[in-house]
C-alpha cells in the first residue's frame, strides 16, 4: 500500500524507471538532442549520402515524373498507367520509411481496385481522341463510305 501512496503523491514506485527532471540532472549528465541526419560520415570526416537518401531522391524523382505524365498524357490509358507507376513508387516510398502496412494498402486499394475500375470505364467508353479533337477544332470528319455502315 505504501508504494501506491508514493505513486499517488508523484513519486515513482521502487524499481521503476523515471527520467530525472532538468533540475535534478547535472550539466554533464543531460541528454543531447539527437539529430536525424541521413548523411553518414567516414573516419576521415567526409560525408556521403546513405542508401536510404539516394533511394528517397530517386523515388521522389520518379513520382514527380509519373505525376506530370499523368496530367499531360493525351491518351487516357497511358495516363492511367502513369498513375499506376506513381502509386507503386509511392508505395515503395512508404516501404522505405518502414510503414509497410501503408505501402501494401496503397497498392491493394488504389492500384488493385481503383485503377482497374478506371481502366474498365475508359475501355468501356471507347473514347476516340482524334474524333474529339476534330469536333473541338470545328473541322468536319471525312465522309464515310456507304460500305462502312
């Protein structure tokens, strides 16, 4: 019962680990803040980029390329495939950050379900890009031959 009373008064029970307050710790014993640098250093003091940092920049460049091509692609099927590329590289970025569940979820939900549905709708609509461009420009399409009917 004594342990409980000490704990209720703000004192830690015996055997527990409690971080010392700043007033209790000495200037020598204080913890230094950790810096999260992705650059590793050699014994000579030179720094070089780690594998994770190289992968991060590579994946980021591929994601930007895929996103730009998704927006600028003229063919909707190509745009959908570039979007699949962007989603897969984003999933690899999640894997790089050790968030495996989010990476797998992104692949299963977006690439596996949404993109398949998008491609299904695009192919069911059978959009003819050339015909749409001719209508937008005001040009009349060439006359069809009677045998085409």
